C-alpha cells in the first residue's frame, strides 16, 4: 500500500471467538490531524487502537501507521509513537520524577523531564510515590509518559477519565499545543465536549463499524439541523423549530419593536447528534 497518511486502515477486521469486534473499517488520518474515535462501550475502539499500536493482531485488512505495518514494527517505529493506554499500572514505589527520568532514558530524543512534569501539572507531586497519587494524578503521569519521547503520533485512550474539570481544561491546552507543534493525535473519549474542543475530525464507531466520519461541526449533517427558537409572549413560553432562525428572530424583533423577551436559540449538541447516530446504528 502506497500511503502518505499518518494512519491508513483498509478493511480492518477482528473477531474474538467468533464474535466480531471490528467489522471491516476504513480509516485515514492525515499527518498533524487530531482525530477522535467515539463510540459506546464495547464498540471496538480499543481493539482498533491497539491493533494500530501493534499490541493486538488483526484477522484481516491492511494497516499502515507512519508508513509501517504495526504487526512488523521494530523499536525505531515504537520510538516514533506515544501511547496512553486505558489502564496502566506499576512503578508504585518510585516517585513521579524517578519514573519520568527513568523512561526518558529509553528515547533517542526525550523531552526535558522537568518540562514534561510541569506540562501535565505534576510539579507539586514530583517527589510523591506513584502509589500515593490520586486517580486523576495517576492519569496525568500516564500522559506525561506518552509525550516524553516527542512522538510523531500520539494515541490517547480515554485520557481524561478521572480528571477534574480544571485538569481537563489544562489537558486540552496541552493537547492543542502538541497539535500546533505538528503531533498527530488519535484520541478515544466518551466526553463529547472533549471531542468537539480538540478534534479536527471525529469517527463514530458502533458495533464494530464506522457509522459517521466528519468534522465535529458537520457530523451526521449537524450543520443542517433545525434550530429551536424560544421566547415569551405576554409571559407565556413560545417555541418554534425552523431552518431559518435568523429570519424568525428578525420578524420577532420587528413585532416586539426591539428586545425579544426570553429569547433563546438552541441547536442539537454534538452529544445529541452522537446519540441519534448510535440509536440508528445499534
Ligand atoms: N481480549 C478480548 N477477548 C474477547 N473479547 C474481547 C477482548 N477484548 C475486547 N473484546 C470484545 O470486543 C468488543 C469490542 O471491545 P473494545 O474493548 O474494543 O471496545 P471499546 O469500544 O474500546 O469499549 P470501551 O468504551 O468500553 O472501552 C467487545 O464486545 C468486547 O467484549
């Protein structure tokens, strides 16, 4: 396969004991793109991502990641990718700083450990033993280890599970900075706001198939979705669903001769669209 994409997948299939987990998906991710893979529990996200990472064998299909088949990948290829798995453990008795300095030795061109510790917001915990970290802090350490080797391609499997809202915002800033620096990112998440904030494109996977693939703004034809306009008339709630909310609001403004009482305009959120797509495909 002749490919210039960072990730190129054609007809990928994987079954476990006769049960299909991934049913023949095609996927291309460009260099520098942030791509979010969404889907309900058991949809096949982790199976797909772990095949791309070289951790699981596929049954069939063609897969190239940074131009290499992950099934034949060597250490040089491994050094070009960064991985944050769903569950990692170990290194319990080492401090945060010790773990990061230790893993930095594995990479030919590791980031400065101090910069990485600061970037994931663990400065105050650098001397804390890993076993004494909270769940969210532990997850930050996982992210630190994933970015330590300056990966060209970063896999993030549900990276912000357990993060408090402030930590999630900080993480988003970090991912945006990595993306601005040219890192390609493949993210799985159950947080639709995270996908909307970070991803150039999202793919929705349901029962092992990709059922929608587009930018967050256009997913599932969202940009054509109708808007709901709400306002008050003599104190009574009014509501109209329309493809032309601007026209309706202009008419109402003329009618009220100015401010429209209680005006609100809603469109379906990415989560609404996602739930519709899942409902239609499971
Ligand atoms: N090692 C395994 N052995 C047998 N079946 C498996 C194995 N790993 C995954 N599966 C099955 O394959 C399907 C896809 O699982 P997968 O972990 O890829 O889903 P997921 O989309 O990542 O889900 P989640 O959002 O819960 O992480 C599920 O039905 C799961 O039970």
